């Protein structure tokens, strides 16, 4: 890791609960600072992929996640410094209520926990729409609950009138926390939501640009930007070093790739050794060797918007050329594709369009049948199934997917059931599930992961070079995953 002891001015935007206006304030503040000519580093606490898309739109930089559960507390500071390289200021949007973290794990992965790991002052966003003097008790409680968390100011959101603002300010004088902003309700700032939260930027680009501009205008008009910047500058230097993909790979060499021994029993009764690689049909997007290029195709576009930036950086550091393609529009995989990564997103919203792109579905099936490595998470898992809500998908997995009325949500501790292109059997990783779909069956003859909670189960599919699962993982926690995947691309 490269050393960095110079302080990065930074703020954490927190709230007493979800729905208080964190995204509006954080995104608007990022855009307002950027409009002043500052290089703004955007961050999001937790596993959420959608808010970072709005952050990226506001700042022109990649939105990055800081997740103390998925990556471990020790990586929060290094990953923050990696994202904040060359920036004038950083804004970190919190998750849920300020002290809400991983279930049953105390403060782990909460906004307060990340603020302490970053040594960053907190700005508390309070929905004041249904209170006046009580706001002082609420702010006092949050400011004094954990003395290691420094609440440096409050922004009052959804204030009804001048008189309402006067009552709130009067009450907060006794709380000892300065009011750094007052925002009124503005309809243009509202962003549409659906079954898994906000609609991603990629699906509503023009409207999202307008929404971010409205957030910036509201924050600029209602907040004391100078005071907020001064509070950010009060954060001290971090003693850790910035994360670096190449250095992370060098310090985490992967175990050797699995080589099945003929006649040998597999290490787990549910693990099926890889079959010999069959000949792939011509003209269906089979992996091509183009000079010395080793292309890893990364699904993008409106249907596949969920991907941690560090995954691409680790793949590139391991020697891959990462090329983004859009399964809604591109009929073939990128030239030279030797491996495929399909992250999360909303394929259920685009099932008809994905199904209609038959040439690409056949190309993906041929790539997988040829033994090339394919890593699919959540939306990627659905895309590889035979069908999604009755619409034909790629047919790589003998499974069917459908929407359900049940939300599956939460962090998971997982262990690799057998060897795969991502990890050897026994590898432990932490993941996150967030979906309203069901895949039947939920696991193949060779499952991807064994999961302990909420009930012990196996889930996902490992077959030939395919690793498909509902779990979102963060490869920075286990960099050898990327090297192992790329090495398999070289040998497949």
C-alpha cells in the first residue's frame, strides 16, 4: 500500500433513520462542492450500489463503498484513501440510522462505526417535518450516545416555514450542536423508487441529471458551505496507507487452481469435478484469442448497474483488459473475451429486452459451455437461468427465476462448498443479499456457498467455469479471487 499521512478533509452525512434525507443532502453537497471547483471524493457506507451512481453524477468520479462488514474494519481507511487520492474534500453518505449496523453485530458496519474508523466529523440530517422543540432532545441524544462519534452539526430537512425554522433553531440552541443548514421540501429533489430502492442513474440519465442539479441548488441555498468545508478540514490525518490493487494482489497470492485427479473422490459430496472442456460451436461468441489480449467482459448498461469499482481494478491489476458491454444492446461479447463477470442489477425490469437479444444469450451460453470462467452475482445469476418470469434467458443453469413478494435482505457469512474459478473449497467470505426474486432450485449439484444465517443452507451453482450466486461479495476482502479468475482465463 502506498503511504498517505496528509489529511483529507471529510464529512460523514448521517441521520437518525432511513428516509431522513441523507441522499439528498450528501449528493447535493457533493455537487455543490464540485460546482465550486473542488475535486470531491464520493463514498457510501454499506453495500448499496444505487446511491454511488448519483454520487458519481454529482462529482464526475467513481462512487465507492465503505463496508466494514464485507471488507473488514481494517480496510475502511485504506479504501477511503484510495478513492480520495488527489481530491480536495470527501463526502461520505451513511446508511440507515446512524447507529444501525449488521444485525446482531453491535456497531459493526454502521455509519457511526465508519465515522470512527475515518476519524471524520458527522453532520446529522434530521427530518423536522413533524416536530419542533423535540428536535433538541433527538439531536442531543445522537450527539451524546457515543462520545467517540463527533457530531459537528445538524442539517434540518423538510422544514415547513420560516416560523417552523425559527422554533427549531431556538430549540437547538440548548443542544450545543450548530445548525449548518435548513432545507425546505422541494418536489424536484424527490427521486423515484421501486422494489429495491431508488431507480439507478443508468435507467433515468436525463432525469437523474436534473434531480442532482436540484439537490445541489437546494443545498447551496440552504446550507452554510463554508462552515461545512471548515468542519471537513477539522478531520485529522489517517495513519493507514491507501489501498492499491496491485499491492493487494501481491500480498494475497491465491491457492493453486484445482486440478481434478481421475478417479479421485471430490473433497465434498456435493462437489462435482469439472467436466472436460467440450468443443464450442462456431459463430456463437466462443472465447477468442486476439494477440496477447486477455479480455474480461463486464456486463453493464441499465440492467446490470451493480459493481464495485475495486473488482475491475483488481482484474486489471491481475493482467486482464476489462471491457464493459451492454446485454440490452450488444449482440456479441467483446472481441477477445476470455472471461465474463455479470454483477447485480435489475434484469427483472428488462426481462423482455434481455430475452429478445438472442444472439448475445447464445454467445454467453457458448462461452460458458466452452469452459471459460463466468462469475455471476444476483442479477447475473438470473440472467444465466433458463428463464426469468417466463422469458427465456441464457440457459447456462438448469434453473428458473421469478419475481416474488418476499424481500431477502442481509449480510451473510459464507464458505465455498467446493473448488471454483473464484475460490478453493473452504474459502470464507462475507456477502450481502438483496433481492425479491426466487431461483428454483436454489442450488445446483455443486453449490457455490454454504451460508449459516438466517438458516443453514447451500446456495448457488458451480459448473465447469461458472460460479453463480445470489451473494454480492467485495473482492478487496479477498484479492486472490481476482487473480484466480484471471489465471483461469489464461488457461481455459
